């Protein structure tokens, strides 16, 4: 099983150009990260491109990983999620706001080499999200996992942009309050 | 109250940043502060580490093998460069470098330093050193130093020790990958001089090999080296 410190070590070695470390990191994390790309982009070809580009970024920025204080899986997922969101937004602005071809994600099955990655105690966010109004929790998920902007959330919930921003910020503070009671 | 307001504002902004809800300007402003404020980085890490848990229930999916192939091609591009430099070696053998070194056709140690510098406009700051190449043979009777000025598109050559054999000329060649050598021109008789380099050739300098051959006065007339290759130097990132 690949542990958090294994991943940290691989990132550190990638920073000095260690190819074996890259191969190890890819084997350990690519299935999870590809899942994230598929979830955000909902399209296999685009998800493949996004994963490729995310790993190139990870390789090139490995030396800066330590500065940001994130746990290694958080960093890897954040880079991948942010890159996928950039792509989904570029696609939407190209197509005009509107329908995502949702799609072939449903066919996705966990790959055989999916490795277990030490999960931090993350159950807390599920509890805390559960304490939010379902609309607000839904908006947080839409922003994070679909890359929706305030404008898109406003359209979706059919409220003015400023209103959605106000209520989402209030919900986020409530979420933070709950999360900070984290054991 | 103000403190509390600021703290709430900081918390909310950070959450919005992590969710990607800030505008481009807000994001840039946030990142400016993030880069210098350790407290904000702590807040950012707090949110990032927890929000990422929203991906916990996303099932892993093995990506198809060609994705890994494409990533390797991109990030190990230097590896491809190494391979072509290796192939370049066959050219060097054809050019007769190895016999030249072994037999001492020219008793020389030729050190060729090539500094490929991205020169800023003349009023700019320090030049950024991007490439260095070095060649050494048996003794130190010839030393050449050169630097590439990208802005001017020219190679400055400083022949610090040694010279062409009497009645002969030194010609400089670029070998990019497995391509045949392309002439960069005959090195002027002056110890220091500049040699123009076309943009096309300049773009091939990185990872390439430079060679100097012994040619008739005026240089090779065939478009390829005709005399002994006296030395070569690999262009590497500085």
C-alpha cells in the first residue's frame, strides 16, 4: 500500500528529476486522478488530455510542492481538479453557457491497479455538509466538482448573482465553523 | 469586531478561492497575499485539505496506457534529446573526430565554451545564461570561448589560445540531432569576432553539438566538413 509519506517522497524525488519516482507516483495515483478528471469533465477524451497535462504540471512543479503546506494527495488532486475545471470552463465558454454533455462517466469502472491511498479522516466534511441547507451543500459541490461559477450557480438556482454569493459565503463560514471542530 | 470581520472575510475568500469562485482579478489579488502571508497559507491548507474530501467517493479509473506514453514523451523530452545526441555521435565518428583525438592530427586541447545567452535589450539587466558547451582534447594549445546573443542573433567567438594551421581555416558546425552538420561559418582570423546565426539555426542550438573542422582557407566548398574535425562540444543548459 502506498502511504502518504511514500507519495511525499516520490514528489520530492521528482523535484530533482527522478524518473523512477514519476513512474511510481503515476502508478499509485493516476487512477484516482483520472477519476477526478472524468468527474469534472464528463468526457473520456478530454479527461485523458486533462490528466496528461496535470501530470506534466505535477512533474514541473514538484519542487514547489513543499511550500504550500498541503498534504501530498491534496496537492495532487487540487492540481488535477483545478486543471480540469479550467478545461471545462474553456469548453463552456466556447460552446456558450449551457448543457454539458454529461455522459460516459457512468461507464467508468475502477481500474485494476487502483491503489488504496491513505485517506485522512475526511468523514468530517460529509457531516458538516450535511448540516448545510441542501441547496447550499449542492452549490458547494457544483462549484468544486463541476467548476460552476457564481453566474452559473445563480442561473441554476434562479437567484441574482449577488444573492447567491451572499448566501454561499454565509454557508461557507458555517461550514468552516463545523470543520474547525474537527477532532 | 473589525478583527472578526477580517477573519470571516479571510475565511470566506479562502473558501471561494479553493472552490474557484473568485474572478480573475480577485484570484490574482488573493494569490499575491497568499505568497507572502503564512497565516493565509495555513487557512488555505485548512480548506484545501478538507474540501478535497469531496473527491473521496470518486471511484479510481485506470487511464488508458497511451496517456502515460504521452506524458513520458512530454516530460522526458530531454531523454529524446539525449538519444539524438547519441546519434550525433555517429556523425562525429564519420567526421573523423575520434581519430583526430587519438592520433593527435592537431596537437591541441580545444576548449569551446558556448554561452547561449538570451540578451536583454542593451539597456537591460544581467544576461541570462542558458546554454554551455565544452570540448577538451589532449593539450591546451587552443581554447575558444563563444557566446550566443539571441537579441542580435549572433555568436561571439573568443579564441583565447591557439589558431588555425598555416594557410588553413577553422570552420564551425552545428550538428542538431542526427542531422548532417550545418556550417555556422568560418571563424574569423581575429581572436574575437561575432558570427551571425540564422533564427532557424539558433533554435537548433539547444541540445545540439558544435564542431570545429580544419578547412581550406575560405572554408569548405562542399557544404560539409572536408578536413579533420578538431573538436566538438555539446550544447547543454547552463
